[in-house]
C-alpha cells in the first residue's frame, strides 16, 4: 500500500508542475514551483494523518488550478477556519506569498538571475 500511495503522491506532485507550466506566468510559476518543492520536502516524513490532510489540500489546489477559467484571476481566498488551521511557519510563508503576489510582475530574464541560471 505504501508504494501505491507513494506513486499517487508523485503523480500529484508532477501534475502540479505540469499545471503550473500551462496555467501560470513565468514569475508565478517560479514562485509556485519553489513553494511546492519546499512543502513536499518538508512533509516527506510526516505522520499518516497529517500526510492525508496535506495531500488532500494539494489535490484540491491541483483541481482548482486545472479547472479554473483562464480569464479569471488565479487562486481562491482562504476562509478563517483554513487560516486558523495553519501553524506559525505556514502563516509566515503565507504572508510572504501574499506580499510576493502583490508585487509587480517579474521580468522572465530576472527569474534566471534569481535562480543563478545566468552564469551557465
């Protein structure tokens, strides 16, 4: 069963990156991909109950992303109950994401500089 679960999580992880490729602008994609990598890495060895909640939330995100109307803004608002369920690290990360999301669009060439790709 663990192997089947692992495959399902890997499919979801890869699906999120494919959806980001299609649905997000370069700067949104860069920020989103970094966030996904970090979150999945942080939750790699969590207890089963926490893992179930984590995967359920990411599956909801994936479904929202692939089913969204491209003419509408990206994302959904979190209700107070969802915000209250976040731990302090997640709240801090949410604050960073909200601040980043309100910034001006980043030029795609700057993304390479931020990653360090311009030296290659």
